[in-house]
C-alpha cells in the first residue's frame, strides 16, 4: 500500500508552520542541502559559543578590575543613605500629622518614622567609624614617630 501524497489545498501563510514542516518532511532530502544545513548549524553554534565566551571574559575582567571603594567613599555613601532615611522619616511624620488632624490613628506610621530615624543613626555611627578608621590609617604608628626632643 502506498502512502497518500500530501496536498495543500490553501496557499501557505507564514504562521502555518505545521503545514510547512509536513511538506518539508515529505520532500526527499537532498544530500547537499543536509550538509549545508549542518555546516550552517555548526557555524551558528560556534558563533554563539564564541559570543558567550567573550561575554563571560568581559564579565570576569570587569569584576576583577573593579577596585573596592575607599573608606571616604563608603562614608559618603553611608552619609547619603542616612540623609535619605532622615528625609523619609520627616515625610512620614508629616503624613502622621495629617492623619491625626483628620482624627485617624497613626501609631503604626509613627513606628515607621522612629525606625527610619534609628537606622539613620546607625548609618551615622558607621560614617563615624569609617572616618575614624581613615584617620587611624593616615596617622603614623607609634613605632614610626620621631622621639620628641628636649
């Protein structure tokens, strides 16, 4: 018994991939077509692998070249973070005042403002510690100090 021939009654649309796959499967495969398709697939795979390798090398280089921030830079960043937290606490306090004027309970919001202020205080402590550490590094050690003369 012979297999029925595939007949497509309607013209193919670009979105009709199932019919295209069926027609391609029914066509006899050309040995040249298969070899070129394999070579193109291999070339595309190699190009993708090379691109991935270059991207990975760039990431490794970027991470290894990044210098750690200095203590003054860390202190400045912590100071900015603390300032932002204080600003947020002030905004929350303004909202709490509006809620209380409207006769609503704002205890939970007041707790958030206190938390922001506490964390801002911790940032200030961190800034102080970083700045003191920088001063300790800059100051000569006792063994390197010159003895005081008479």
